[in-house]
């Protein structure tokens, strides 16, 4: 009774294990994993594009909250993606190990016994000859790479075990790819940094604007290097009339010091800088106007370049300046930069070309509480105007401030002065390291090669038997559809009987 109860208790676990380790379900899990990875290319991911996630929240906060609850901004570390990943790993291991055991036994086993009725085989032929042809068949088949064995008055030969070897190697390579992805992701890191022309980045945690480490990452594993953005240049298409103004190349010229060696190099899209223990990718760019704000008492409350975020293909850009130390009141400025400004009939400005041909900056000025003392993190690219008053702007008591490069303007109500000192560019850089990348490539190539091997090598069996009536029977069998089986058997028969004719 106890054994019966135990058998019933183990029924469903055994059934689940058999389903999980079946090759069909392993392929389904592999397909499901590929489908599950699709949202990672549709929605911005925190690990690679945290600014993109922030912009998504700003543009569509309700949808972003729903997507975030489904972990669609963290697809590759989500619970559901990890569950599919682990199930696929277990399925492949559970499927391959038993097959390896069976294949190993088959490699050590002797060729199968010659069937009694060879005429039932897919390919069959007969010839006249004596028992000496059986010995010749043994030599011919062995020379052709078959595993052969003499069995009384017959020879049994097998060939094509590399097919199953390649198949198993393919699955082991897939398992190795999963392990490499898992360990590589565990020890990997990805960090972002915005560099304005002239700024320097040093590879330590404090230098990153955002940083996403893997669960096994250690800060001590960061290898030191230094990088300064000397110049950023965008090349635009001026030859094709239908494509004028579209960028054709982005070039970030940087000075680096890696392993004590100083050099100057260019970073382009899809051409990263190979630094110590990391690759530096170019992911974005824009303008950084240099702005100086003087408060109502004549003191400089802000001075330096401000990163403006591009809003359209013509590089109309939005920036925010916050001066919490201004007197008599805190100031917040929402500024728009137009590289090639043109005024519309509505009175608003737009940019008609992405390069700074006639640059213009407009500003809306707010006074009040910036909210920086609340202890709540604030977005540096957004201004919370809830507790602030508009004092200059299109719909304000004073018109918006308009500045060209080198110009300055007085702020209303004696709040001070703002000056547009110059124009720089910035580059958004992604510094990433994944030690599993080379192993993923290696095992992927092994998987591809072993798959080709399993598809190209046929599994065949050939038998040759001498009968008492003076005839010789030849028969062939293939494990799968083999259109060349008949030709192979004819070649074998021709070679054996040719020696008899001699």
C-alpha cells in the first residue's frame, strides 16, 4: 500500500519531468525565450538606456507604470525571462544527458546482427560469387570508414555516428551558451556618462551618471583608465538633395590613458573604444550651451555648460537650469535651443537644420521653491513648477528671453542677468563589460559547426551475405531519408565485384 501511495505521489513529478526534458518542449522553450527577448528591443532597458526609460515615463507616465510593473524595462533580469531561461537550461541538460549515455553505449557496441531477410531493406541487390566476396566486402567497407564485423557468412557494417555526436555537441554548446550568458551577465556591468567637450571621465563608480552592475560584480574589478572628450563632430549629408541634413557619421575624438599609455582615438557608432576591462560605445549626442547666471546681488549663481536633450531630428533641444543659491529668490529656467532658428507665423521658433548655423536660445524664467531641499531625488532634465511662478515666458508677465551666442539679458524684477557664453557639444557614452561575450561567440560557433555536422553526416548500415546457392546479397538502410543510399550501395557492390572480376 505504501509503494502504491508513493507511486501515485510521484506520478505528476515524473510526468512533468518527462514533458520538460522532451526535445519538442526544449525547442518550444527556446522559441519562447526568443519571443520573450523581443520587448527588450522594443522598450528602453534600464541597464542600457536609463535616460530612455526616464523619457518614456515623462511622455507616457501611465503606460510606463504598467510596463514597469510587468518588468518590461528590465526584460533580461525579469522573473518571467529568468524562469524561461532556467527551464530551458534544465530541459536541455535533462534531455542531453540520457542521450549521451545511450550514444556512448552505441559507440562501444558491435554492429547489429545481419537481418535474416535482407530483401526487406530499402536498398537490395544480388550478385553471383562465393564466400570469398564476404572477406573482400569486409576490406572494402572498412576502407570506406565503416565499423565492420564478420558474422558467420555475412558482414555487418555501420557508419555515421558523427551525426549523433554532432547533434549532442550542438545541445551541449547551447547549454554552454546559456551558462556563458548567465555568468557573463553576473560579472558584467554597464554604466552611462555624458561628456561635454573638454570633460574627463575616470573609470570609477563616482564618475558614472548611472551604473547597472551584475549580481556578481565587485567594484574592485573596475580597471582604471582615463578618457577626455576633445571634440565631437557630426557629418551631415550635403550631396544628396533628398537627404540633406541627415547625419551620416558621428565622431567623438578622445584622449585616453590606458595602462599608462596615452593616445588619441575616435569613437564612432558601432566602432567602440576598447578600454581596460570595458568597451566604450557612442550612444547619443547633442548640444551643451555654456550659460552664466548672475543673481540680483551681482554674484554668479551658475556658470558652465548645460546638457540640452534633443527633441527632434533638427536638434531642437530642451535644457533646464536650476540656481538654488540665487538671491533674493531661487531661479529655474526652462530653455530651448535652436541650432538654425527660424520664426514661424505663430511667433514660435523652430530649427530648420541640425547644425548650428544661426543658433538661438529662448528661456522661460520661474521663481520660487525648486524643491531641492525636500530630500526627494529630482530629474536634472525637468523642472517642477508646482511651487514656482512664471515671471518671463510666452504667457508670462514678461516676454521670454532670447539670446544668441555672446549675448546677455537682464532678468525681470531685478533677479539678475543671464548670458549665453558659448556652444559646446556633448556625447552620451555607454561603458560596458561582459566577460561572457567571447565565450558566447565561441560556443555559438561550436553549436553552428556541430549542427552542420549533424545535418551533413548520414547514418547508414550495409550488409553483405553469402548464400548457400552461390549468390551474394547486398542491402543498405539509412536512419533518415537518404537519396544517395542507392548510389552508395551500387558503388560498394561495384568495387567488391570488380575485384572478383580481376
